[in-house]
C-alpha cells in the first residue's frame, strides 16, 4: 500500500506532521493491524491530524482513509511510547465492529434528546474510504481545523500520572467531558472558530457544517455530530481566554463586573491614565516650577454617546431575578414636545414572541469604545428606564473625581428634562451629586428636531466638546448586527457572552489602532491603507485646523466694529452661564432672518410716510401713482407675451381675448 501525505509518496510508511510541518516517520507497516505509536511530546503544542490517500492494487483510482485504520495509536506521555502500567497494548481493541456499542462518547452525552432514536449505523456499514470510524468505544473523536477525526488515544496510567483531562490539555486538546473524555477539540479549532465568529459572524452550526464537509465532501451527513459540544466548549474556551488576558490566569481573585472588558485608553480615567488636581479644583500647581496654571475643564470631562439598536432581538425569556430594576421602576409616559421621534413615541411598543426587542447602551463619544457593564436589553421600545440604568452604570466606571459629563443622545431634548428626578426616585440607581451632566444631540439627528434645538444641543455650541459629531455609536452597531442574527435564538447567558465578546474585541481593535502610526515603519508611514486614523494623525490635523481657524477669525474680527465685538462677547458669557439651567439662553446664536416686505406693505409704508409730510394734498398720492405705473408696465409686458403666442394663424377667440 502506498501512502500519500501532503503530496509526498513514501511506500509502506505512515507519516504524520506537526503544526510546524516537520514530517516524522512513525514506523514500517507490514500489515494493517500493526500497532503504531506517535510521539505526543512533539505534538504537545498543537496537533494536525492527516488523512491518507491510498491506492489499492485492484482499483485504478485512490480512496481516502485515516491513519487509525493503518494501526496508529496516540500514546500520551512517555515520549510517545506505551505506558508501562498499561496492560492492554495488543491489537484486540483496534477494529471492533461496534455491534451493541452506543455512539455516546462522553460521560455527558447521556443527556441526549429524549425523543432521539438510537443509531443503527455500525462500523462496517460506512462507505468504503470514509476517513473516520463510528460506533466504536475504543475511538476518541478529535475535532481539528482539518476536520473530524477518530483516533485511539491511550492515557498514561502511572500512579503519579495526571487525570485524563489534564493529559489532553497538555497535548493541546480541550476535552468535552472531564470525567471520561471521548471527544476533544484542538486549541487551534477553538481559536479558529472564535476568530471566524468575530470577523465573519459565523455561527457554530455553520462552522461545524464546514468541518463535516472538510472531513468528507461526499458523505458529510455521516460525520459524527458534535455541534452541541462545540457550542459548550467554545463558551468555556472564550471565558478562559478572557480570564487569561485580564490577569486572572495565575491568581485566585474575585472577578468584579467589568473586569473582563477593555475600555478606552484615551478617555480620562483617574488613577489609570490621568491624575486629577489636588482638592478637585481647576487650579493645577506645577510641581516642577511651582507656577500656577489653569487646567481646562474639558481635560477631565467624560464624553458618552447613548443609543439603541433594534437589530439585536432575542426570542427566549430571561431569568426574572436578573431584572430587579425593571421590576420596581416606574416608566414615565412622556409625550414629545419636539418633533415626532420614534424613540419617544414608540418607547412602549411591544412585539410578540420577543423577549428583547433590541439593546441599548453607552460608548465613548470621541473614540468609539463600548463602556463595560453599560449595555441593556429593551423589553418593549427604547424606554427611558432602560437607558437610565445604562447611563448610571457607565458613570460608575473609573469616574472618581470627574465632575462633568457630556452625553449625546438622539432624544436628549426629552430624555434629559427629568433625568435627576427619575434617578432620585429609584432605589437602585445612583449618581454622584456633584456630577454635572451636559446634554447634547448628534449633528446628524439634531436636524430632525426643531430648528431652535440646533443651537441648544449641537456640539458646535458646547464648550469643551471640540470637534465631535456625537454619532459614532451608529458605526458601532453595523459590525455588531452581523452576529446579532445568530444570537437571536441563543439562550440568554450565551447571547450575552457572544455580544460581550464582540464588543470587547471592538474595543481592543480601537485601542491598538489609536496610536498605530507609532509602530509603523518609515516605508509604511506614507501608505494610505491603514485602517482608521490614529491619534497622532488626528492631532496633526487638529493643530493645522486650529491655525487656519484662528487666521480666518482674526480677519473677520478686524472688519467688525469693536463695540459690537465687546457686546457679543458679553452676551456669549451670559448665555453659557445661563444655559446650564435654561437652554433657551443659547438662542442668541440663532440666525435672525427677516423677510423682505411685500409690494403692498411697501406701498402702505410710503403712503403713511408721505401723509405725514407737510405740503399740498395732491402730492400725497405719489406712492399710489408709482404703484399704478408699475402695474401698467407689468400689464404691457404680459400683453406682449400673449401677442407673441398668437402666431400667424390666430383664431377669432384668441384675437377677442387680446382685444379685451
């Protein structure tokens, strides 16, 4: 028999390869039933399970087989050699027919569906050349990126040997059961599934269907179904990765809400990336030269954007105990005093068979990072009680000492009016008393409001907001909607874990791209293919924009009257002082447009002005005389146009109309 592995022909030998693509000759095969061992120590990092293509002497075409049919056995520990404490090292368990054996391969597999019929497929019933063996208790199912494989795995039974699951972990395999593992997933396939789920939105069902077709494209339905096991193990793997990435891998400490999530590294977080002035005042004394300098208030301002997403629906019911705030909170039925906004008028719109009609939350308004522990489900529409909980949780994250928060919300004109009263009435919602919240509306949504709201809530007129649109959360929903469809029918905990992992990965990609130009080489710095704009480039653009704006403002200031400039500056200071309590104070920025008077209004004005002049009464009708003259001139122009339309063959009716 001739064996082909990766295109190389080696007669009467069986080959396997590790992840590094180093070929290792296992041994000479004299008969199909001979025992062959693989060095598990060389494959401790990750395994690749190769299929073999054999060419029988009676056929003119090759067929696909698997290494286990040629006698390969995977021995754990002892350098790939048989364990000296193992009594069964013969060939009796290699190729049993599986008659009477169950297809349950794990201790947890007994919890199958109650109405499921037992499998009648036996090992010898499979088509010739299928690269796996079914219904054999001696086999262990191993799911890898290359497909689903069956192998004989022998564990070390020495007195000091680790448990079976630990031996599989050391080999780079994640067991489905920790008691009697008969199914395992490689670390590579779990990492590959999580990456596909992040970037492509691939569901577990579609991913495992791909693995079945990669195993055998002709009989994918005969491949062992491990879809449910993949979902459970992937959730465990995801949790372990988060614990490891966030410093919980080697310490037994309590995981608090938000500890497994990343947040914006550029937003002010006291004690992490910024040190507040002593005493919380705006005066910061320079420790180096002792000179006092005024600290700008925007430097310690937290900018948040709030929004809802109705694509992330959920079908199943949740645990009512997790919704304590919603059970006792009273929803405020508030009619919109602005235009008809769906977020206000449809806040109590419910849909049948939907446990959650969408999600809402908060994100960093400047850099677009989701705030940990600040996402909520909508039981009906985008109600204020849901967004109140999200905002209060967002303001708990590293905000000690911060006194000002700028929030952008599509319906802030209505939402912010009674915010403090709703928080005070709820026993579960808390907010610092000294915290000052400045409401704003995104530059795109603000044009859907009344015209007067533009100067009251647009970021262009808010001190410290700088150049920001307040609409960045709309861009965050787009990639999240890809996975929302797959999460629609998940269980409540699974859906939350999936969405949290997507948002955390979004925050991670934002963080590594913020200062991306610092790690680019000189040759790459001129490239335009970088995803997003880094903070360094944004800073350069901002500095150039400030210089251009100052130059344009100075030219305008030179042409304006000095007294008017002083008056305008005084009005501006007064408006910003009163705006915190009365938003109508910003109406001074509204453009004052006056319509031009009509001809009749102008005639009345002239008559009134002329009637007051001393002189003869006959001269008081000059305005009327001028108006009549203009009317006669307009009639002449109209008559000329009508005559030109008659042409050379005008009818009597047309001529009569002109004569009249």
